[in-house]
């Protein structure tokens, strides 16, 4: 077992997948599959609790039902319980508890070290990815968005995995976007993520089943009609916060990052066809790769 080259990390931190004594698994789908050098990378990103892990699991199952092969990749070294068994798991290289014990760090400090260790181990993760033949890698990013979006390690990871074959699926939290001010905050987070990574972007409203039909209709309308959101923002008393929200709104609209939200539900699989369509627009110009 290799030890980490990260300063101060000793032999208790695993930096290579365990040798289990059997050959690497290769996947075949009902339709055409690509080797890892041609596979597409979908990174699922969002704030803590937005449903990234559940979405990866559900989209993996939905894609399989369409005859499309996918490989799941967990990039969260602190994940304790996953609803799926990841095909590639960063915890085979790095574990949050190991870093905490080795460095005497609390969870937050250890999460930052783990985020940087992702970059240290990027080459070995890519070598594992190259043992698969698949259409898509579904990449489950760390629970706290800032650990991936605001660390330089994320650039290293995206470049190592293949930037030209990458798209982000950004999950907006329904609890945040159902209020006009919260919607603006979510758009700001999404825009920041897009600017940080500079790759194609699919804007998703996660857990849409948690909204009432009226709330869902309103949120989708805001994403389609900027003036409807503006009217909702200025309705009522004009407070300093309202003025700030309006300024943010005008700036976001001016620079062109105001994007339509595509509602989905990992519980009911609602909206997955639309997400697949958006992904195909990014990678294939709309061509459907599903077998006839």
C-alpha cells in the first residue's frame, strides 16, 4: 500500500486502492459504450443537503434502464453511508477519519486536507477510470460544495479526468429557491460555480417533489421570466436587503448567467428525460445515444 506524498500524512492514510486479488471490473451496456478516454464526465455539484448523492444513485439507475452504461465515482472522502456502491471510491485512497487521526484535526480542517489530497491522487484515480468501458462517469462531489468549487484541487481533478469531456450538473436546493431572495442567492452560487470551473453547465432544481405544485410552477416561471422574478423581489417594502437582491439580479442578467431551472426528483424520477436531453445537447449536439 502506497502512502501519501502530502506533507505530514503518514501510513495510516490510504493512497491507493486495495489489492483485492481480482481483475478490474469492466462494464458493458445494451448500447454502444466508450472507453474511458472517450467517456463523458458528469459532476454533480450543489450545497450540502441538495441531494447530490441521491441524484447520482437515481440517475445511474435511470440511465441503466435506458440501456446506457454509467460508472459511479464517489469523490467524498468523508462519506459514511452511500445509497449505492460506487464503482470507483476515493475512500480507497483517502479517508476523512484517517486524516483526522493522523493530523489531530477536526472535521473541517481534515476536509480541507482531504480536498487537496484528491489532487495528489488524481493520477491513480484516472488509472482506475481507464480500466472501465462506459458512456458516462457520474461523479459525486463532496457534500460541502466549497470543498470542491473553491479549492484548486478541483481544477487539477477536472483537468486530469478530461476537461473537454466534462459537464456540471448543478443542484439547486428547493428550500432555498422558493423565496425570491433565496432564488437570487442560489443563482449567485450557481454562477460562481460555473465561473470557477469554466465547463458546460446544466441547471437543475433538485427534490422538486418537496415543493407544492404552486411553488414549483412559480420557481420555474422565475427561471424562465426574469421580469417575474424582479416583480417578486420588489413586491412589498424596499429594504436594504431588497435593494441588494435587485442589484445582484441586474448584474446576473447583464452577464448572461440567468439560466432555466430543470426540475427533477430522485424519488419519482421526474425530469430525468429532460436532464438526459440537456446532457446530450452539451456533448452530442442532441443526438440520442440510447439503443433502439
